[in-house]
């Protein structure tokens, strides 16, 4: 007799729990032993050790099948795909290779194949190189069937590759194939594993009614005759069709695509008794090795016997640490090692230099001052003054050292995260009021006492989070999905941990996610065990139910009104990890409609803005009206009814286990409000979703998806970004009707539409088109609306949006101006801050706007102004925003826009896939282009600030040259105008030759040599001169630039010193030093007259170094003999001295007169 029943029976294996719920208990016959159910098996530790000894290890394999079409020219490509997809064994069909061999195809893979015709058929099996030694037997039956037998430490695995005849083939050929496959199966012993990977050219169909024992219900389309043959074969051989047991999206089930056909013809089969060893099976998309077929891959785990005892690494017994102890241990360790903050914000960040030495010096100064006050002697006064001067020096030295270390650390990758904290601190220091400490009550009276302010914050949020809107109670129910839920795996925890960002505010448990990241694999193992216990018991730790709510101002409305604040909850980071694990699993099950753009993969605000702008642009071009209503929901997140949430989750196909887990997350949740005057008392939260939770966006999307199922239209006529809804229609009456339907559907389920914030806009409005009404009230009609942060205008213009983007850029610039305007911070860091804070705010949404030249100029002028203010008038020679706009980027963006318009026009899956591919390609191309340009700009700025400064003046001179007359003609001595190039060059040569070689030079007697300058030139003199050279100067005829000499090491400088000494002793210089280039520079007057030009000589740079050394030696000897009336090129005189003297003389003459 077989009894199946459901009971609550004692569970003695878990102390503290009196009963446990089990689903079904099977009793075989009357001898069923109920007493052993829920108990630990008898035998004690000895039996436990024996079982552990018999227990083997596991071998994980990824086995797949693929119809390659032909192996000719695809060997290495197939090997690369297998390596990338981590496939160990692959059955291939239609190889079209003649022969029966085994050959390497590259990347460590080997192909065993068989074929009799190079134009059709052919099968094979590809193995990873490390498994080739496991092959025991290769059986080539025909060009449609072959098998391999592998041995894994005592476990036999038979891999069969098959290729069934197509639909149009003869029946005799089909029967021959099935008979061959039957023979292969019958030759395999029952105790051995079998995996068949084949192209059966048949459709088993969706659903498994009547065939539950051999297949699941996740097939594709309808079953045909060939598919029935597959099912019959599986029944004969007691096998299961693996593909159909795993619920996947249709994209991951379809194995054959050709034209408009999407079918499933490739299958993996294994014995029914071994189905438990298959953990996953799906189609691999995105590979192009086969033209029509796609690879099917399953994951199989073989339990094999132990052959050799490996060395066991000792591990910390993290499993003995329960969740309560873990929290306290982590907190206690953190307090001991890292210390505890004072709990108050440090107002003065300028005391980083305050060390013990400075404190001791100041203490001594205080004692000296006290001593002088008591005894006013000269000795005490001198002692106090000396200590006062010493303290000033030590403070100055400590400040300089501290700030040097700070700026050095900020210039590293490790210190970049502190840079933004420093920017925020300097921004806060620049504000008059950093925190709002007073608030208004319900009646508008200002509350000033701390108790009343805390009471008001608690009253507001307690009312907001515990009162539901009126709604209809649901009468109909929904069937819950009862299915087995897999345990939490370590790789799921790793992925969730990787997605968690560091540096975020902690919750009430005071344990940041950095703790788990630092612990590495130990944390992953501990968290996996913890999450599995939570999943099994459906009860999370009580500590996770507490949160801290921080009011964040919305930057609009009265700053003292509680309703203008959004409450963000600071929750336990460990709970957020748990939520991310659950969220990743729910996203695999739940399918959200395409109209939802909020918090969805591969969608963003830019996509929604672009779709709306394109729709409006099309109707403006066609001179047709388009009516848009922007619906706003009141306190959408905070007023979601919990019962509606559970209903929507069940209706979306979420397993009941996960529904109960999410219910537990919201059960008995409590919070406190942290405001400027302290924390309020704790209160319960019984309505709405958690603001700041990792799971809340997906839950809200599920709710909106189910509630709007009856009323939403296809995109872009209906678009949602979380609670921001846009309804579009061609007529005012239709959009009004749709709005009323949305209101009715949402409000009867507890979501209330805001009458004050819902707005209506009409594109190409005609006279008398009227407005829209909501429940008899007129909806506010606007000509522009800020949709998802981007302003759209009914007339199609974008001037307002450009102005707002410029203002947003300046707002971002002001927040980080403390960093951008700090001359001690490197240009590389400034460039990174600018690119991450200012530029994104300035360019947000502008990729969806068609800008005019004037508007582009506004953006460019604003950006150049920001850069000039940030870098002390440092400007780029060319705008980096235009440098990355290359032909490649332009073509990629153009293709993206065209593919998006094609998707909107056609609405097919192929068009959507083409748009997503174009979008990904564009993002990569633009990112690489921008990164390249900004890296070049940052490197140039980093090398020398003078380079960037010089670029500014070069830009100014280039702009001025456009307005000046270019002297392409010159006058000869007699007034004749020369126009030909040869005559002009001759005239310039004649002029400067006469100027630089005068014939009426007076004779000068040579003075006697001075023995004081007859010493050799030292390397110190040359080094000092080289260091004073200015970079970026034009070279002479030898093309040696200042940067070259400044980069010389000790050896290079010694060579240059030796060269100078050779000239010093010989009295002659190299020919390059005497060869010069004269550049005419215009002074004033007629540009065509040579005498109105000044000749600047470009000299050899080593020669200039030699001249500087001589000048430094000669100047001390010559200066005493120079008359004091000479102010030019004199160390202690200048033009200001001469002007001042002249003014004094003139003033004296006026007084005398």
C-alpha cells in the first residue's frame, strides 16, 4: 500500500523547534517507520565517519550539442567558443568531413569525427584536452550516429552524437537511424551514464500531458511526427529530454532560427535515473559559429570515488558562528582595531597638521606667557617672544608637511575616493546653514525645541508609512506556485557581494559591506550558510528588521516642510546582500512589460526620453496633434498596500517560498528618524516599500506591471519609469479616457493619482483644442514639462533644456570648486572630477536632442569658462568634446538612431535585437573615444602647467590673426612694392644683413684678462642654468628643445659641462651655435615696411646655456661699472622704477611752476 499525506510531525534534529512542516510523506506498505521521520539516523559518530569515508568527490561537466553546418574553416572558431563558454564535451552534427579520425582543433580541444561524404551528414564529439585520456572506446556506427565512452574514476559516461534525417527524407532512412541509435543504447550497460546530444529534426512541443515521465513542459510550439519519434525513443530507453525540464525564456529554448522560423530541434537526453545530476540546461545565444543552429549546454555533476586523499587546508570554523554572535564579534573587532568616532561631524578640517610636537610647543608658549604675566621682566619677555616665533615656524612646517602628504595621497588611486569627500566637505563649509534644525508643524508654526522637532518628524513619517489609501478588497484569489527552491550557492553570494558598493552609510547593526569583502571566501561560505538558514526557516534575524530613516530634501518647496523630504532608509548591509540574492532569482522568473523603463536591464531614462522626443518630433513633422498626459502618483513607494504586493507577486509566477521570504522582510519592521537634532523614538512600518532597499525597485515594477495590465498600451503610447507614467494619444478625448481608466484601476488598488502634479501637454495644438479633465477637474495644461530630468517643449525647441543643462553644470562645478580651483591638486585628478561630476550633469539627456549651432556654442562657452576658472585660465587648444567626435563615433550614433526608429516602426524582435546591438556598440565606441581624448588632455596638463597656459595664448593669437592683415607683400628701398616670393625673401635678407652687419662700428680696445674668471665651468653652474630654462620654446637650427636638456640625468649634464669647458678653453664654439634663424615680429606702422619689424633670433639651446653661464660669471664684474641711470635688464631696476622716477620729476616741475 502507498500512502501520501501531509502532516506536522516532530522534528528532533533541530533543538528549539517543536514541529516542522513537511509536504509529503511516502510510506511503502504497512511497515513504514514513522518514528524515524525527522530524526537523526542511529549509529552515532562511527556510522557517520563510515558514510563520510564512502562519500566520493564530484566532477562537474558542461556537455553540449550543436549542428555546425560544416566543420570546414570552423575548427578554431568552435574551439574558441567552447573555451569562452567553458564547454567540456560537445556533440557536433553535420560536420561534412570525410573519414574516421581524431584531430586537434586548437585551444586545447580534440575532435573525434566520422563521415562518408564531404557534402552531407557527418557526426563528431569534441573533448577538452584533459578529458582525452579518459576515453576508453570510440564507436563509429554511421555518419549519423557515433559514441564515446569515458571513465571518471570508476564512473562510466557514454556520450552519443546523433543526426536524424530531415523532415523530407525517406521513411526508410529515418527507421535506419532510429534502429542504429537503439542498438547503441542496448549495447550500453544499465549502470553506466548516457548523454545523447543530437539534432533530431523534430519538435517535441510545449507541454507534457501524458508524457510526464520522459519530458518536462518547457518545449517550443507544437509537436510533429519527428518529435513524437523522439518521445517514443525516450520511453523505450527510459530517458528524459533534458531541455524541457528547465524553465527558460523562449530565447534560451529555441535551438534553430531561420528567417521567421524559431523552433527546437536539438536535444540532450539522459537516463531518467540520472536527471538529478543535471543542474541546468539552456541554449547559448550570441555565438555565430553555426548559421542556423544554436548550441545547447547542460551542467552535469558526477559523483566519483575518492582515489587519493589530498592535503586539507585548515579553515576557520565560521559555521560555528551564529548570526547573533557574528554581529557582535565583527562590531567589537572593528571598535578595537579601527577605533570609534565621536559621533559628531568635525567642523574644522584644517587641523590635520595638529600633531604632538605642535601641541608641546604651544603648551610651552602658554607657560612662558603665564610666567611673563606674573613677572614682567625683560628676560621673561624675550623667552616668550622666542617661543612664539618657534611655534609659528613649527606650525608652518607641520602644515606644509601635512598638506604635502595629503595632496600626494589624493594623487593616487587609493586617495581618489577621499577627493570627493574633501569636495563635499568644502562645499558644506561654504554654506551658511549646513543643516535645517527647525521644522514646521501641521499648522505651519515653526518648531524650535529639539523635542518638538523630533516629535514632528516621527509624527509625519509614522503617518506616511502606516496609513493606506482607500481601496477595494480583492475577492478573487490567485493560485500560488509551489515548487522546489534550490539552495543558495556560493557564486550567487559572490555576485551579490561584487554588486555592493563600498563606502555607503551603514544601518543600525553598524556592519559595513567592506567587512564581508575583506574576509573573502570565508565570508562567502558563512553568508551562504546564513542565507540558506534564512531561506529554509523563512525567518531573518530580528536585527535586520530595524532601520534608520534619513530625510533627504527634494530641492523644491519649503525647506522647513516635512512633505518636501524623501525618507531614505539605512538598512543592514547584510540584509541588502540577502535582498540582492533574492532579487537576482526573482528577475529570472518575473517578466516585466516592455513599457517599464525603470530599474530594468539594458534600459535607462535616456531611452524613455529619446522615445518620447522621437514620437513628438514625428507628429510635429506631420503637422498632427499629439496629446500627452504626465501622471504623478502620490507617495507611490510609501503607499503600496502590502496585500496587493503579495497578490501581484503570486500572479507574476513567483514561487510561494519567495513570497513568504519577502513577507518576512516586511514583517515587524521598525525604524527611527535621524534628523539634525538627533534620533526620534522607534515606530512600526506597516505600509509601503522600503526606500533604499535593493529589492524594492523590482517589487514596485511587479506591482505596476500587474495593476496596469488592463489599461496600458504598447510603447511609446504608454511608458513607465517606476511611478512616472506618460500616456499619449492622437486625440484629446482618447487620452482623457485613458487617463480616467488609469485612475480607476490604480485607485481601486490603493495607488492614488495626484490631481495637482498630473499635467497635460499638446503638440501642434490647434485653436480650441481644450484641455483634459480628471474626475471633472481640469488637468493643468503646460507648454513644457520636465520628464525624467529633461525638459520637453510642445513646440519642439530645446533652448530651455540647454539653459537648464548649463545651469546644472555650473551647480555641479560649484559643488566641487574647492577641488577644481585648488592649484596644488594635479590636473589629472581635476580632469577626473570634472568628467565624473560636472560633465555628466551638463550633458544629461542631450544625446536625445537635436542642437543648433547657437546652442552648441552655449554649451562650449560654459564648459570653457568652467575650465578656465578651474585651471587658472588654462584652456585647451581644442575642445575635447569635439575631439572624440570622430567619423567612427558619428557612424555608430547614426546607426543607433536608425535602428531605434526601425524598432519603433516595426516592433519586431529582430529589430529590437538590432537596436540593442547598435546601442552596445555605440556605447563602447564613444567610451573608448572619450577616454582616449581625456587621457591625452590629462597627460598634457600633468606634464607642465605652462603648456596649458601657452595653449590659451596660442588660441588668442590665432583668433587675432584672423582679423589682421597678412603682410604677403613688402616695399623695397625706393618705395616699389614687391609681390613675388623670391623678391620678398631677398628683401628680408638684404634688410637684416645691413641691420646686423653695420659698417660704422667704433673701434674698441681690448681690456686685460681678468684672472678671477679663468676657472673651469662647474657642473653645478650648468645644472642651475638648465633648471631655469622655460619649456615650450622654439628650437634653433639644431632642433634641440628645452625639454630635452631638462630631462638629462647626471651623466648627460656632465657631458654638457664638458662641452662648455671645451669652448671655454679653446675660445671657439661649434658651427651650430653660430648659425641662427631670424624671425621678423611686427611692431607698429605699415606692415609692408621692413623697418617696422623687430628681428628675434632663434639660437642653439646648448649655446644659450653656455651664454647664460658666461653671463652669470661676467655680471658681478660688469655691474659695478654700469651707470645707475640704466634700468634695462638690471637685477634691481625695472620699467616701474623708470616710470616712477619720471612721474616724480614731472610732479616736482608742476609744483615748482
